[in-house]
C-alpha cells in the first residue's frame, strides 16, 4: 500500500492510499476530510523543546557582535502553528480545553540517569480563546536530545484510559528514543485491542527543513511510526496508532483527523464515484455509494485507471489523481 503525498491530495479528501493487484485492478482507500463529533473526547498538544528547535522558535544563531551574543532575530514559526492547533483541539475536546506541554527539556548527560531531553513542562489546559494570546517561546532548559516517550506517558496518565484521545506532537526532526516509543506503542495498541483503553490516535506534525527531503532520516522515521501496525515486532493487527503530517504540506486542520474517520460515518446519500475510465468503482462493503457515502472510502477501480471522481448530490465534483502511486 502506498500513500499519496498530502500536497497532492485534492479537497475534500484527507488521505489517499492505492495499490495495484496482479489482475490490474486498483484498490483504493481514501478518507473524506471532517472533524468527528465524539462524546468524552480528550486532546493534547506536545511541543518539542529540544535545542534543535531553536531556529523554529526564532532563536537562530545570528551573532551581531561578541558583546551582544546570539539574538532571537528570526521569525517564531512554532507560535502560530501551536496557537491554531491548540484552538482547534480545544473546540473538539469535550472539556473545551486541550492539555499543552513542552517535551524534550533537560540537558543532563546521556550517561547519567535518564536520557537528555526527558523532562516535561506543563504549559496549561487552554481553551480556544486563551490559545490566541498564549506565548510559545523557546524555554531556557532546552533538551540536548529528543525523547517522545515521556510526553506520551504524560498524556496517558492525565486522562481516563476509557476516554477517546488524540494527541499531537510538534517536532523538527529525529527521535532519540524511537525503540522505546515503538515498545510503548505496542503496549497501547494491545490495551486498545483488549478493550482496556479507549480509541487513541497520535499524530506527529513535522515542522522544519529536516522534512523537506522525503528520504531524510527524520522523514523515514515518521513513515516507520505511521506503518507500525504492519511491523512484525511492534505491530498489533487492526490497531493503527500513529499518523504524521508535514506542516508545510497541510491545507486544512481537518487533515489531523484523516485516519480517525470511519466507514460507519455516513456523510450523504445520492453520491457517485467513478474511475478515469468512466466506470463506477466497486465498493468493498456495499454495491454502490448511492445509498450512503461513508467518510472512509474503500473500493476497487478498473485496470488502467489513474484517477477517481466523487460526484455529490448537490452537483459538486472532485477528481483525485493517483497516478504517482501506480
């Protein structure tokens, strides 16, 4: 299965995946962008505060002279992203607030107890209004490493395990405790599969130049987490815990929920989906989409198709090219 780059996805679609079968037919999974309505939903936003984030916070190493030292003369890219995501999550959260933290604080030596970058700082439980004036600046105790596990545990320990939870993690690059993150992810997925934990989704928001190169180490690690459900060591069948988005590719906040939508959510009736050969697609779970268009589309197209078109009953149409995946 291959996923289409988010900058190539057309509205109203969220994520588009496709693969070709030996007989030439093309199987497609596509989500329709929407913010779900969920009772007892909880949310959290964690912001990477490791030393490598200095440039993103606007504290690049611009030296005017030795007596002035390093000045924060660059734009703060973190603040507008954090403010918008905080407001969006708060409006979705059943409490009207979202929990916001810095993670990867602390500069202790890697040989001492605990890894560098293991500390957490609680910013607050912020509502949509307060988020617009909240300052998101580089904290003084930046971490010498980036550790994601403490942030995950902080969120899990702050909510009822039965709650529906979505957590966002803003970062600019590598994760130094990747193996620990994968092991903890497996535990979380096992708890979900056994009914001991409510639906949980983690989304990494890549911010910064490290992600501009698709084959960079940072980008590859995000792909690994995104596909963790297929990992023979850490994967749990049917439990897709991780997703990732690149901030510079995002076109709407609804993309955060791209993997949250369900085939059980019906958007409308009277819709039609056809392939580029002009033939109706074949849904996996129904005869057609005329009676019910779900938020999660799963269908096959005829051999040679390179796109599909969604026609809504109100006359709106959207065509999605999938040729880069074929």
